[in-house]
């Protein structure tokens, strides 16, 4: 998508005839209404971090967002640019080329650890929570028996579950509440 112009991107349907919103449009829509997780994709020039931070500063969104990335150098740059005022979410995936770091490393970087649902354990959650950090589980869209995975990450201590199909998680949570 980095190679496409705004005009080219606006040709796509983001659902029900809506166009893909600009980052600034999302910030305007969400500010003061909900917490925003801004993920910076890893294979981009460093200048993207400067642009994201400038937008956060211009809308005074420091208390309403988290910047996350698999590229931890981007997060270190964002922290430096904002003098530590920005909440950071270090993304981890043991299925990538590098193994998952030790829980002690994870719990010493950022405000949240955003991890693949497959990697979440009660031990990691406990270590993070002891340090006052949050744990977000991101779930891929092609998992079999997704309700078993939702249960696993929630029981393990995840604070947030990020999914591609929220309706499936909503159905699961509704079924849980009916049982109680």
C-alpha cells in the first residue's frame, strides 16, 4: 500500500461504501471517545515515526493512544521524540524469525506487550502484571476452534484481545455471561 497514492486507495471499499479513512480522520473520530492502538508496520522508513508522533502531538492524544510495532527501534525513536510521554506496545511473535524473548525482557520494555495468542502463558501475564504492564493478545483470523483460544488467552491473563472478527469474540463473551 505504500506504493499507492491516496486517490488509488480511495477507490477501495472499506465496507458498506465507505472509503479508507486518513489517519487524521481516525484520530478526529476517536479522540476522547476511545483508546486508539496505532500500529506502525515494520518495513517503513523512520520518517513514518516522526509523522505519527507529530499527529499525536498536534491532537494532544498522549493519554488516548498506544503506539505499537514489531520494529522495536521505531518504538525507541517514538519514546525519544516524546520524552517518554507516549504509551508503547512492543509487538512480539515467536513464529517470526526470532524466538520470543524471556519474560523478564518483555516486562522491561514498553507499557504493554502485544503478543500472538499462541505465545501467551499465565507466567508471562503474571510477570507483566507485577511490573504494572498490560498484555494484549492478537489473534489471527484463520484459527480453528477460536473460542478455545479466546478462553485460553483470557484465562491466562490477557487484558485485551485484538481480533479481526470482533463478532466472534462478542458471541463468545455473550455465551460466557449467559452461563454465569
